[in-house]
C-alpha cells in the first residue's frame, strides 16, 4: 500500500496506481468505444522545466508532469485528466505550470 492508501490494480494487463484510476480507465475506454471521445492515451509526459547546468557544471534534473489520461473530446479538444485523491503542493505547482506553459487546465477526477 502507498503512503496515500492506494492499492495498485491490474486491468487489461496495465498496472494502475489506484482502483479509482483503473475505474476511470474503464469508463474512458467505454466512452472511446461509443465514439464520445477518441485518441485515449495514458501516462502522457509534459515537460515543464528543462534540465539545466549549474555554474560548476552539475546537471539539475528537469521537471515534468505525467497526466493519467489524455484524449480528444467530441469537439476535438484535448482533455488532460488526473485522477486525484490527494493534492500535494508539488501537484498544485505543476497544475499551474501546465496552464501557464500549455494553456491546459487539468481536469481532476
């Protein structure tokens, strides 16, 4: 069990971080089959801050956000979803960076 009480679960051979995320995946797969959404993807990475070098030459790791689900809605707009149980301070910052850099408002489920 994780520190937030999640239990990993497998669906369609895919391991999800929580039952809630697995359930949302199944809902989205049904919506895709019905034609309500298309191009469903999971674990899509968005670069927020690139890696950088300090004056001494040390590399500082970049920062990315990994979306639980990304798909196109019935009007062709990109939707980025995050299945959230607990909003960490790091997540809150990444959510703001996604809006500022990409104009993407993360939909929390």
